[in-house]
């Protein structure tokens, strides 16, 4: 097991809890909102978390959705995952959207709204070339490996799709 990465944190809201892992082995630490909000179906909001961080060079933090909010309430993050760069020192904010077609979603102060995953990231140098080397995949993307049926019954398309084949393990 590797040693934890030290991350400096500042409470923008002095009462906000420090992000914490819910269970041993969790990848993401829970972020909470410091403001109550109600989102009608289709509404989105930018919710403050009350914390800002200073990541070491070579690291970034990624704001991921909480699966329980998605499953129970239809809440998603608009730009998931949101990226917190090592040089950013402002308050972390989370853009949530209510995808439930009928029910409003209520957030109370200190409700868990997202999770923060800190990862090491590589710096790259881009080298422009006239042609890229070949690969087995080539330019195949957006459903090129199949697994979903298109509206016309064909497979591998990127039109409206059925998830029946994925559900049935095909």
C-alpha cells in the first residue's frame, strides 16, 4: 500500500466537515454542499462545498457523481468528472442537475453531493506528425464495438439504442 498524498485544505465555511472517505478502500472522499437548494425536474445548480485545496504538482482532483444520488433521485453532475487542477485555489463547486422527469430534489446544508478523487497525472509533450501509426481499432469509436441495437435492428450503430443486450449480458 502506498502512503497517502498530503493535500492542503482550507475551509471557506468554518463549519463544513473536511472531506472524508466513507469506507476503507473508497477512492473518493465525500464532498458536501454548504447551501440548501431545491431543483425542479430539469433544473441545475452550482453548489458550493465550503472547501478549497492545494494539490501537489503532478496531481489533479476529479469531482465524481455519487451513485446513490443518481439511482435514488436522478441527480447527475453536468461536467462529470469536474477537474480541479493543482494550481486552482478557489472553492470547489459542483454543478448538479435533476434528471428526474417528475420529482424535485432537495439538498440541505451538509448533504453529501459528490466525491473527490485525487490522482497523479502525467504531463505530456505533443509531437505533430502527418500520419499516426496504425492500430487494431483505427478510427472506430462511438459504438464501434457493438453491444447495442440500433433503431433499425442493426448492431454497432450510434443511433437510438437498446440496452437489452447489455442487460442480458450479450
